[in-house]
C-alpha cells in the first residue's frame, strides 16, 4: 500500500501541482496529514498569530489517478482515520462566527484518551474523526486549501469520515487528489473557525468512474445521499445545494421536477457544514430508505 508522507503537501489545489505519486483505480493508499496549523501549535503559549497564513491548511499530495480525465468522477472510499493523541483549538478576535465578541486570542490543547477528547475536568467528548480538506484540482486557477468549491477543498463537513464515500468531480488529467485538516471531532458550523485540529493518517480506496460527474461533490453514507455545495453566504450555498440535489435525483429517477421539489420539501434535509470559511458550505441529504425503490447509485 502506498503511503504519502506529510512532508509532501500543497497549500492550494490547482492544475499545475506536480503529483507526488500515481496510483491505479481500485488501489488503497494512506495519506499522512499535518493539522491545519502545519503542526506548529504545540502548547497553549503558541497562539494563532504565531503561525502565519502561508502555512495554514496543508493538504498532503496530490496523488494522480491513472486514466482520470475531465468529466470523470473520483470515488474516495474512506476506510480509516487515525489521529494523534493531542490536538488543539483556537479562539481569535475577528475570526469565526463569534469573532466580533472575542477579545483575547487563546489556544486550548486537548488530549485524547480512551476515545474521548478531554475538553475540561467536567467535559469529555466522544471523538468522531473527519477530514476537513479533501479535493481534486480545479480546472484553471489555483484555489487555496482553506477555500471550498466544486472540486471539494475545505468543505469542513463532519460526515466526510470513516465508512463513507466522497465523490469528487475530475477537472484535470490525473484528478490530483489531496487531503488534510483532520478533526478529532467537529460540530456543524465549526463556529470558532476550528474543530479539534489534529495530525493523523487517512486510509482510502480510490475508484475512477468514467464519463459521469455531478456539478458538486456528492457524499454517500450507509443511510443517506448528500450533495455538498459552497457559496458566498448560506443563502447562496443552500440554493446551489438544492439545485444540485434536484439534478442528482433527476438523473436517477423518473420523478418530474415538481415532484422532486415536493419530495425534498417533505423529507430532504438541508444541513449546515460550516459558516466560517471564505465560502460557506451546505449539505443536502435524502434518505436511502425513502428512495429504496429506486436503488440510487452514483
């Protein structure tokens, strides 16, 4: 199994990034990842201001997939996520959803024992590791790893985790898959601008789906299909996610447009992934149980 080490990182996803390795469709590989601060915060005396924007959100890779062409889809099956035993969170004035009321910059170091993050003497949180940044290369321009988009990127969606599959559009030859920004646990919204940021390693299997794609990343869990879309604000992201799900169902069912809209109004779930990145991210889900007579597939 190929291992991609965390000394091979990019800070933006783009068509000119040189692949550090190439794999075949169907291969399993492991990405070693740094945390979103490039592992520079080691104690509560290390504040966000000491890190520098140039080293924020490194993504390990990219890795090319043989035969991937624009118009294809890369299915990334997340087999496992292992994290370090210590992570960090920051609160910073003028950053995050509550940045206007934060007066002092602080760093919080959080240890993990027995599968729980020890937030304080009285609070421990079950860990639920997920991938904050995962994507392919955009078609033309470089996009910073901290920004989400049609290629994926910093979607900060807590369901991008072990057991689930993320389907990413391919825009350039080889796809150029990269990932990083793991969280040991993160709530919807990521309101402080960090989850529990942590280094780790991710084991994935990649499958190439030829000549089939969706306009935005699609996530599959055991129970749900989701589309993930990002926009300038939550209204824009919600509109994009709704239309993407309507298109997804339109390709796979015999439902009219009006019936699809009514169905999503009755049992579709529009959920916030994050509200703190340069673009905001919404996921829209539909239950596999509701759609069982259609046997939806990518």
